[in-house]
C-alpha cells in the first residue's frame, strides 16, 4: 500500500517538472514510516519547495474547529506558511500574490469521507484560484478511510453553498479526495490543470484499518477511525444546542446535554431499529465548547457492524428523537457557522431547510430521511468518470 506521497517521491520530476512548489499539508502528510511529507519534499534534491499552505486547524493540526489560524514560518525549514483559514470566507483561498510564487500546488491531506470535512472544500477553492492563475494542482491521493462504496445522504439546495458543502455531493460521498478533485474539476466546471497521483494497492471496499497505514489524527476532534465512521451523521449535532462530544475523549460517538435523560434517549433510538449500532446511555462532562464542565445526560454509539451501519440515517434519527423528547429544551444553533449567519447551521449541514422543517413538524424518521435524500444528480452523472480505484 503506497500513498500518493510515496508514489510522487519515487520520481518527483515526472510530476513537478522542476517547477516551484507550494505544499498544502497538515500532520496527516506522512509516509508509511510516519516521516513528514514536508521534510521529505524539502530535503529532496529534485523538489523546489517554496511555500507552505495550511487548512483549517493549521499545518500542525492544533487549532480547534472554526478558530482562525495565523501565518508564520516553519521552524525547521524557514519556509513561509500561508493560512487558508482566517477570519473571513476570502481567507480560505490563496491569493494571486501567493500563487505567483509557485508553478505547482501540491495537496496532501487525509480526508475522512464526509462532505462537511473542510479539507476537500479548501482543495476546491485552491483549484478555483489555480485555474485563474494558471497554476497546476497536484493531488497526492490517500484512501477514503470509511471505504469507497457506501453512499449516504443528499444534495444541497441552491443558495446554501458553504465551506462545509461547496457542491451538492452526499454527506458520505464514497470517494477519495483525488476522485473528488476530478469530479469537482469536470462536473462542477472548475477547469484547472489537475493531476492526481493515485495510491497504489487500495481497493474501494477497504476501511483504513485494512490498509496497513498508520492513523494520524486529521484534526483535533477526529482521534480514531471509529470517529470517522460515525461522523457523516453525527456531525449534524453541530447545528444544535446538544454537545456532539467535543471536549470528551470520544467526540461524535458521545453526545448529550444537561436536559437529556440518557436512558430515555437510548430507548427512543433503539426503537428506530437502526442497523449496525447499539445505543448505550451514559453521562458526560465536556471539558470545552458546548456545556463545558457541566454534567450531561448522554448516549454513546457503539458501531457493531460498520458495513451495515448508516451514519447519516442515525444522525437524522438522533435529531428526530431529541426534538420529540425535549421540545422545550432542544434548539437549533443560531450563531454563525463556517462564515454564514444568514441561515441556521443545520440547513448548511443537511443542505435542505425542509429537513429542519419536517423535524420541527413532528414527522417520523422515514419521512425525514426521504426529504433528506436526493438532489445529487450532478454527482451521480459524473461519479463513474471520476473514480480511480476498483
């Protein structure tokens, strides 16, 4: 099993053509021996590395979600670091001045297989800027850690485009980031000069722990593969006043609030007959963010069969159950979310205000799930041509 980084290093000149290189990376940019891709590229005699770019959470992956990252210089190499996550939507893209310093922008970040995860959106914005500047984009591909087969969720209504959903692809998209780049470039008309360096040895049905690669946390609240498995559905809780488990040791697997009765919520969810998962009532006390330092009734998801588990349907079931059990206490988030404050955060996550409206109206899970599906026609038409792996 070789990642795109390791394939590139076998013959850098073939892909970089001796050009000036910008490197968009974070702590997941490592080889199978956990050597830093930044160090490997910087020390390689055939790589002219000029500029570093960091996504949300920063090049070192230390900043919490939705916290702006400052620019600086890398201590080891002395290279300038450009932050692509600042205080405004404009800060999410490289400027023409940045791109004028390079000929090739190399992207090497581990994705987690969910539409909301902002690294693929950063790539898409870089591709847009590169297309205008005439800069080549080179994606060093990595496996989709939750497999490349199971698709979950729906699309995105016009006008709801945001940093968690630039394009109407499903919440669990079942593509690698290299495949997503190919889809974005053609089906969504970016049209940059794009090359994807594929992994060698990955098959679509494999989860990350079947690849033999070491897991490096892609972000502070994505500590394990198990987190990534539940994330496509449980990230929906970011659009509510219920803790999604940030500030605990098992974010997105644990969730709760001071007004929640864990036993009652677990029983309500058990009645939904959700495949592949068992709900365990518990208590949590998050150390930061929602309900910090407060005791919360909670539930933990225990995924027993990940190939039958439907994370997105499970996340919708949690929202339906919370609204039904706690109509006076449960609420949708109203604060700014990923640079937008004109619509509720939950609408940005589901891509469809009708989902929120159906839950508020007391519709059952099947009705809500039906409303949440669909709207991925462009994705479905372009997906096969964008796929790389068997």
